[in-house]
C-alpha cells in the first residue's frame, strides 16, 4: 500500500515560525525607521523653533547696540568722558542723555559711559561714576581701532547690581589700538529669564540661552542654581563659540540628566546661542505606545497562530489515524479488503481508459490451519505479519498490496503484463519458501509457503472484481496442483 505524503508536523511549525519571524523582523525594521523619522522631524522642528526664538530675542540686543552707537555718536570720548567731569553742564547733559536712551529698550537696567582708563564717567541709573570696569578689554594691551562690540556675562558676585547680567559695550580705539573710551549697556538676565519663561513648552522640554563660552544665561523651565554654569555640546559637535548658524543633535542634558533632541541657533552678530530641547521620551511616547500595541498584538497573533496550527495538526493527525484505521488491516498494517478493492477499481478504470496493462496476484498461505492447530493462533498471526512484511519489501513503488481476509492477500501491479506479473509472483514465492522464518511461542522455527494466482487485464474483464475472481481460480488451481507455486489464470502453473 502506497502512503500519502504530507508536510511533517515539524515542517509545518518551521514554516509558521519562519513566517512569524519574517513578519516580526519586518515590523521591527519598520518601527525602527519610523522612530528615526520621528526623531529627524523633531530635530528639524527644534532648529526651526530655535531660529524663531533667536530672531525674537536678538531684537533686544540689536536695539541695545543701536542705543550704544547713538550714544557714542553724541559724545566726545576724549573731551566729555574725563573723570571727574570738569564741566557740570556736560555731566548734566550726559546723565539726561543716558536716562533717555536706557528707557527706550525693555530689559536694559543701566547705560554708562567710560573713558580710556575704563573708569565710568556717567551712568543712567546706578551711581557707578569713578568705578573702574572689570570687562576683559580693560586689561587688554590694545583694542581694535574704531568702534568694536564686546559682550560679556557677569555673574552675581561680580555684578554691581548683585544679579547676573550681560554687558554689551562698544569701545572706541585709536588707530594705534589705544582705548579712548566707550559706552556700555547692562541687560539684566532676569529680563531674559522672564522673557524666555513666557514661552509655553511641554513637560520635559527646555528652552535656554547660552553665550559663546557655554555659560547658561536663561532657561525655561527655570533652574536658578544652573544660571551662570557652563555647559557644552557633545564632543562630536562643535563648541557654542564655533557654531556657524544652526545645528542639531541628541544628547543627555548635563543639567538634569534627560535625553533630549536639541536644536541650536546662533544669534547673528552676537555671541549668544538659543537652544530648544525636546524630551526624547516625550517625543517618542506615541511611537512607543503604538510599538507596544503592535508588539502585544503580534505576540497574541503568534500564540493564536501556533495554537491554531497545533489544533489543525492534531485534527489532521486524528483524521489520518481514522483514515488508516478505515483503510488499514489492523494485524499487518497494509491495506484492508475494502481499501484494496477501492484502489483496484481505480487502477482498473485507469488501465481501461488508457489501454495500459494491469495484473493482480492473489496469495494464500499453504496449510495455514495446520499452523494454527500445531503452534497456536499467535504463531499464525506472526506468519501473516511476516508475509505482509515480505510483500512490502519486495513490491515496487507503484504496486499496492493488501490483506483480503484470513490468510489471503492480494497484490495489484499497475503497468505490468502477464510475464512481468509472473516474475514478481515467483520472486515473492521463492523468498517466502527459502528465507522466511517465524518462531512459535516455544521457540520452534515455523516455515511456510504460499500459493499464488495471477490474472492480467483482458478485454473481457468488466471490473476489477472480475480480474480478482480469475486470480482466485488460478490460486485454487495452484492449491490443487500441490501448493507452493504460482499459476496464471487460464494456464498451467508458471513455475514450480
């Protein structure tokens, strides 16, 4: 009996697991790319927002610079800025000018004039006349000729007001680089802090302003203890002072330890950098939520798929077992009579349709009743099983063997004529006669022989059953002629 081939259970699980791994890998790659796309989009947004804040914040410094230029244009740095002031009228005029100008720009807390020795000669608000400035250019060997802009952060302990401030100064230098004097505005960073704090930001995000040295000048949300502290971008990024216009990177903030997506924008003409930082966890929160949903769904789908495959395989296994029970002889494991007749009918119709040869062998164990009577039914069953094993070993791939009942067997030989069937029958008969051995319960060797009837398809056969009847008559003839032989239907014994 030929077995129906199907995909092994392990193969089915392997195919499903390969499919699930492929889909899972694709989802991982797709979600990874989506996460990278979200970070890239937020990086562009961070740069864009920092540039917008930059333009707004730079207006204060531009306005302050205009004030400095205007004031220097209205005074004589050599004659008017001497200290102490010899002319009371000049002093009064300078004080009025400074008070008028400092009020024109929001955020300016003072406007002062200093002479070539960096001594304050006039001030708008604070009485600092006679005090020497501690700005960096005051200790320099020379200054740039003409007017030049200087910006410096002053921490509270060095500021005259006791608060952190930014000093913007315009110096006037001689052609030889000698300081002649200049003007300075004081920008209270409390103004910058209030200004930047007015922007609405999401939890975890940050806005900040630093100078070219990385000193933190203002921050939203406020972090008073960090104001005046220096920070720096990652080593892979240029320093704040080296920034051309804008940049973006992802890094852990040294201020609070949060990982953020940063966008930086440098103020044009001024050594200040606006920083916008988006909390990376917040940015990716929605993406992570979707990823977890897909992951849970994928895991559940995988488990359900494996369970469904397991149920299906169990069902198919039960169906196959039932099919085998219905088609297989319980004692020998080969086809039973019903299944063998069904296979024979199909082969008969195929041979008739295409004009192909077809033969059938009918076998019977000689003196089987004597075997049962002498050695018992268990020995008889072993004889039947051994004959079935020999048949399965000797038949070709296209042949089909089965048990008709009792000690009778049949062998269907497609594409086989009478001579071919006779050769197969004799090979089978000789193998059983010469080498087949069965042991009884007491260890006695039991030898047996078979008689075979051979029938080939003829034009007169109307059905497979008709062929089987002719083979049965030939088998009966073999029995009558002395057993242990094969007989072709309608002929004398083929071989003895």
